[in-house]
C-alpha cells in the first residue's frame, strides 16, 4: 500500500483592506468652527457690548448733577452697568444665537413676512425675552432712584389717596407700557429686516468697525428716530385705549369688579392733545429710557451681524487640512457649509507655494475612497443642481408624487359544483281561478309594471310646472333625502358665514364714518402692506445665492489650477460636467433676467407731459424693484460668467478634446471667441 501525501495551503499575510472614507464634518470640521465662533462671541460681541453699556451709563445715566467724570470713577456706576448688561443685553444676544438660521423667510410682501413670523413659536419666545429684559431694566432703573428722586418724578406704584389706596399711578403705568411697546416695536423691526437669518458679508475694513464714530453716530440717529416714532404711535394708542377700551372694560360684569379698584380713576376726564405736553418730563423720561435700551440692543445686533459671518480658516489647525476642509462641505448645515467653501475658495486662489502644494495633494489623493476631489466635485455639483432646480421652480417647494394604492386582487373562488335552487320537477297545472288571483296580487308582474309606470309619471310631473292643486297630497319618497340634506348642514359653516357677515357690516360701518383723508391713507397702507415686491420674488428663487457664488468660484479656480498641478488628470474628467452645470444655470438666469426686465416700461412722452403723479410714481417704483431684482440675479450670474471665462481662458483650444451637448457647446463657443 502506498502512503498518502497530505498537502496544506500556505497562509498569506496579504489581506484586502478597504480605503477609508472621508470623515464626517461633525468629527473634524464643526467642532473647530464652533470653537472659533465661541471665541468671537466672547472677545468681540460680549466685550464690546459691555463697554458700550458702560459708556452709555456714564454719559446718560443718573438724575443728579454729578459729572460724567465722577460717574466714571464711581463703583456704583460700573456695578449698575454690568447688571443692566447682564439682565437686559445678554439674554438678547443669547436669543439671537439660539434662533439664528440660514434659511431666509420665503415671503414676498410685509404681510406674508409678518404672517410667517407669527406662525413660528420662536417669535412668541423672542417677544417674551424682549419684554422680560425691559421689565428687568425698568426695575433696575427704579431701584437706583433715591426717595427724593422718586418723589420728584412722581413714579410711585400707587397714588396718594386715603379713599382709594389701591389706585395705580398713571404715570408709572404709562412709563412701563411705553417700554413694553418699544420692545414689541423693536421685535417687529427685526422681523421686517429678517434679522434672525445669517447675512453673509465681506470682510469689513479695520477703519469701519461697528464701534467706529461714524457708525455710532448713524446708530444714534436711527434709534432716536425709531424711538420717537414708536412713542408717538404709542401715545395715540394709549389715548384711544383710555377713551374706548377702558370704559368698555369697566362695564363688563366680571372684569369690572376685578379692574375697577385699580384703574377706575383713569377713565375720568378727557384725553386731549395737550395732555401729554402737561406731562413733558414723563415723555422725556420714557424717551431716554427707551433710547438707551434700544441702542444697547441694536449695537449688540450690529456686532453679531459684523463678526459672526466673517470667514473662518480652521484647516491650518489640523494635521491634514485638506481632509478637514473637504469634510466640512458634507455637512447638512448651510452655515458650516458656507464657512467651508469660503476657505476652499481662498485655497483655490492662493498663489503661494504652500497653496500650490496643498492643491497638488488634493488632486492626487489616493488615500480615501472616494477621493477628496471626487467628494468635492460631487457635493458641489449636487448643491448647485438642487439650487438650479429650485430656481426653475421659481422657489416653489417640491410637490411629492401622489402615491396610488395598488388594487387588491380579488381572491378566486374555489371550484365547486353549482347548486340548483329551482324546482327540478314539473309544477302542477294551476286552476283558472288560482291564475286569476295571482295576476292581481301585489307581487305579480302586472303590479310591478304598474308601479314602474307610476314612478315614471311622478318623476315627469316633478319636472313639469304643475299647480299644487293637481298634485298628489301624499309626500313623495324623493323629497325625503332633500329634507335630510338641509338638516345635515354643518353648524360650523353657519357660524363662519355669520362671522363673515358681521365683519363685512362692521367694516362697511367704519369706512362709511371715516373721513376721506383717512380712507386714502388706509388704501395706501393696505397697498404697501400686501403688495408683492419683485425683488423679494427673485430672492425666493435664489435663496442660497451667496453660497452658490462661493461654490462656483472655488470649482472654477480649482479647474484652472489643475492644468499645471493635476498630475493624474482626475480633474479633467469632471470638466465637461462642471461646464455644463455652469452654462445651464447661466442660461436659465439670463432668460429670467429678460423676463424681469420686461416688467418695467419707461413712461411715454404723453405721460410725462400730462404729469400724472400716480402713474409716474408707480413706474418709478417698478424701476427700482427691477434694479434690485437684477442685483439679486447678478450675484450668481457674475460668478458663473467669471468662472466660465477663466476656464476658457486657461484651457483655450484644449477644450476641443472634451465632448459637450450641442446647446452647451454653442454657449461655450461664445466665451471662447470672446476670450
């Protein structure tokens, strides 16, 4: 017997290792940006806002005759300024940070913007924060007064009356409500300015920071005008509420017993135009207190607008800056994406040797799968494609497809032997008498035919105009469902129609009693409030125009640099897709620009000679809106034109090696001929 030879496979140390993917932005990029933003918040926004509050307290604080230099050296002034900033300004800054968003409000008129803001729960929270800060500032200001100062200002809580010791002081009530009115007005101003949205700004010059003398002077003038107008409107509203709302409130059964012990004296006397002048010191006190408050808020808001959107470069802080920055564009947060593309645009335009080295490493990356350039190109084209589709839809949301439920197949009956339910035996022959009785019974064929003929005649009679005298007095069966339908009418529709009628009659009554000048003012206000702005319509079509411009700039500069720095030609494979995306977007914007320009027609010589002020004002307003809409479109169109022109100038005749669709080739040929 021969021996059996056993063989064994030699084990190998070679294993298939998968290339790692680019790490997520939450691990590499976002923590660094958050840290940089935290430093800006502490060293720029907090520090300068505290200093501003201290300066305002020194210059405008105090009711005594002490000088500003004395208040500067007083520890109480410093303590009070820090307390005012802590309870009145810090919550506003924190609220702005919490509710900051990158998505602009898709509203084309002030009415829609206000409606969208009211529908958000964050608006009510912001209003509560502003009013709470106002009440805290009033409490601190009142606590800083001495007893003599409080007596001179007559700002006690209750009036001095033995008969009515709980009557509230009207002067104090006027002061508190005025500050709350200013807080609500300031929030309304922020809503109209869309203040809680990130504003991407260029780097400001060191000579014009928010705390420069020129900007501080502008801040003072704007807030002085805002405070004056708000207090003017508040005085009118306070007088109307005292003349109309308060007497009506005192006549209500339950509310009268609750409110009368405190405010019954306010309903006595008449409200005249000279009454506020008699309390001039109270108006000045309300104006100064409100001016200091809104100035502190506006300065903090301007610091936030100036410092937070500035570019952040965090790539140099890591071992592999290319991986960190490229991972930043994969985040879903548009704010971090903007910072990442801003740094990539700076890297693409860096002409130093260090910048060239980083770009060469980016193009030749083989460590990650997909590579860094593939991630960069794919994410950039994906974002541009999404914004391009949004632009084609003119900002309308994507309509989800209607899901049609599949028809449920009817189960087949199992085969079975059919049952015969008829008589199988021949029926016995009936007698003539039985046949005659069956023919006149209720279930006979003759009775059924007679019933059918009667129903048809009744239906025809209901359609014809026959006097009631000749109709049957018996109620027809067809009238029953109609009665039931009337009774089944929902009660909610009746209530809503009644409310609509009451509103219509009330509106007609008020309009009929108003003077002509007030009607014209109401018409002008209504037109301004509800009219859609053309530039706002265009902004809805391009919500991410600043980010799109950065993406286009970064991609085009990387493509231009790849001609000499891309060793493996990975960028050249994506040039057709990039140029096709750029030129398609540019063609759509140019077509829309032509459509927008047709909205404005210059005034004819006849209109100019007639001097119709209304027509000329409307055309001038439309001209301004068309110009502003063009400024919105220019942000993306100029970036696209510059990017395509740079690529055409850099590659020149080498673009012949690429294949493009006919429409893209014709558009690209015009750039090549021009360059």
